[in-house]
């Protein structure tokens, strides 16, 4: 199984989000002989520009025309990013909640991926997904508690957005590990972290048990 780990935290070893994700990866690694993990660090890796020639190429594709030869070299960087994403069996996203949603770097990456003819298409009936057979695990950390039934739940624009945008391209097999609340008291952070670690280990065991079928 190939895992693509998309890192949307700039804090490196200090990241609470990444510590939970590492528990998940450790669980996979300990139980799988054929596991490979590749990483995209959104705060250090160079991402293609979604502007200029590439935005012109995007709209050229959307109306069913071929890309201008002068724009092809630039567009290859978008294609390479999409190919890398699609090559994974399981996508792991590590994303803290920023201002009730996702970090800007993750939104930028998503804007690179969601391209007509590559991850979704159009028909007379409307848009349709083109990505099949993928599973996704999203690890998040939140300062407050945004769980269902809490006063803050309606402010969670992180999980609903990620479920919607990846569902739009066909990835509906998504599991979330939400470590929360992390910024209320040290004791609550410690408890939330331990609960997230336990969920990460449990989910890793489940992923290994069912292989590439379902999370």
C-alpha cells in the first residue's frame, strides 16, 4: 500500500497534529511489510502556480480545447502534482484548524488538484467524479471542541469542506481523527491528545485489516 502524507502544518516536530499522524503511520508501518510513505510538505515544497499560463490552461480544458503549446511546460507541473496524488492508495492529511477551516497552503494544494479532465469531468447532467478506489484519513487539531452537539459545532468549516471537496472528485471513504480541545487547559489538551493517539492506533489497525477496501 502506498500512503501519501500531505502535511499542512508549518510547525514540524512541534506540531501536535503531526504527532497524532505519526501514531497512525507507526501503526501502519508496524503491521505492513509492503507499505511505502511519501510526503508532500505544503509549507516547504514548491507548488505549481495556479495563475498566469496555468489558469488559462485550466479554462481552456474546461471548454474542451487543447492547451496552447506555449503553456504546456507550465501545465506539466500541475499534471505531475495530480499524478502524485492519484498514485497513492491512501491519502493522509495532517491539518490543524485555522480560523475555523483549513490552512491556506492546503487550500492552495486542493486548488491545484481539482482540475477538469483529471479529477472531475463535465457532462450534460453536470459535474461527475473521476477519482475511484482511494481512501483518506484526515488528522486535525482544534483549539476548541467542535464535536456534534457542542455550541461550537456549527463553526466547523474544516471537516465539512474537506468531505465535500474530496467527495466531489470521488473520494468518499474518509475517516477523521479530530484532537479537541487543545487550547483550553493543559489537562484537556493531554486528554484530547491521548484520545487521538488511541483513535489513530485503532484506525491504523482497521486499515491494515481491511486493506484497500474501506476505512
